[in-house]
C-alpha cells in the first residue's frame, strides 16, 4: 500500500510516527472515521469509501500484511500473518509481547548496546530488527525451530537490508545440551531474550531447560522474557520451573502505552522476567 488516504489521515489525526501499513488497522481506522462522520451527519468524501473497498480486496488476498513501524528516524517493515496460527505455527504472526519488548528495548537501549544478544522463538523477527536498528548490539542471533518461521525471519531481514546469513539459526528447545551450545558457539550471549513464549504448559520444561543450559554456560548472561498475561497458572508454572532449575528471577508488569509506535493492544498486560543463574548456586559451585 503506497502513501494512501488512510495513511495521510492517520498522520493528520495522530501525527508521525503513528503510522502503519497494516491493512487490518487501516481498515479499522477508516471504519471508525466513517462512523464518526455519520454520527454527526457530516458529508463523507468518496475517497474514504474507495480506500476502504480497496483495503477489503487486499485483505482477501493471502492473509499477510507488510507492517511498517516508524521508530525514531528509521522505519522497520515486517511481513507478518494476520492469523495467530498458520501452517501449524504461531511464529508467522507478530505477537503483542514482541511489540511490548520492542518498546522496552527502545527505552533501555543500554541493556543491548555492544552486547551479544540471542533471541529464542523469534517469530517474525520484529523485536530483533528493532534491537538491531536502534540498540547497537555487538551481534544478534535470531533463533526458532520452525523452518517456515526461519524463512520468514530471513525474508524480513532482507526487506530491512540485513543480508548476513549468520544472523539466523535453527534452535529447538527440545534439542540436547550439546546441540544447543553448538548453535550458540559463535554467539556466546551476554543477553538472552524471548517474547510470548510462555503460553503452552507442555513447552515450559524444555524452554526452562534451554534457559538453564545457556545461562549456566555463561553465568554473566541475563535473560529477559516478556510474556502476555493471559493465564496466571501458566506464569506460576514457568516461575516454579525456573526455581527448580536453580534460576533466580525478578519481575515487572507492564501495560501498553497508547502513544507507542508499535500499536500495542491497550487491553494487554505484560510481565517481564529478568532471569539469572541462582547466586547461591554460583557461590556453592566456586
Ligand atoms: C507465540 S510465538 C512468539 C513469536 C515472537 N517472539 C513474537 O513475539 O512475535 C512463539 C514462537 O516460539 C517458537 N517455538 C515454539 N516452540 C518452540 C521450540 N520447541 N523451540 C524453538 N522455538 C519454538 C514458535 O515457532 C514461535 O515463533
């Protein structure tokens, strides 16, 4: 979608950098705008209806949108699926916790500057692209287990001008210790991140084992895991598995900020776990 009526209206109403090329959001915005004019019996320009109709045609195409986020003076474009589950994976959609973590990274760039960052379950790659573009990491490794998701990350990297093949690796939390460490050998991480990975109780033990493997390999490494608060039981299960693995954590809750450039759903609440190797166990080992 080029610079459309909808984009121009978004700019007019909300001002840059509050613009997205998401078909769904543009459609939602136009519908609200038309309803607003209707409720006040104001004339509605034909261009608005034409734009809405053309968006409806686009939306029927293949379920994918190019979303452009204006971050500082840069723009980041991410191809993402509107369906949360597609071809048996959740990884082709950009999740709210990934957007929340992108905002957190923008507000805490020092945590990533000059650091080696490894991301688990990267999905579309939005969060990593924000960190790569805005936080100046020493290096960054996107990982996921699903080949379709890995292809999408590579596509999104190319769209944004990153062509280095070594930025992406296949990593499955069910892999054994040596396979996981082999994947990370060139990227010994200072910071490990993950967004919206705590949703399926059956994945939590393998995920916590992966955290434990990586954090114990480099005990100075910290993990930041951002989750959407849906089910307290799932979060409690994650926390108890962390403790069982001798990992300690602190946590912080977040609400979406209305004026963020990532269009975070205002109804979502998030929890960020900062995880390290349990200090007591480090002392005992020494
Ligand atoms: C809900 S999506 C979140 C994606 C992305 N982090 C975001 O915030 O948009 C969960 C991600 O975890 C990945 N995942 C699920 N099981 C996995 C496993 N066993 N090993 C590695 N990645 C896995 C999926 O492929 C998917 O990309």
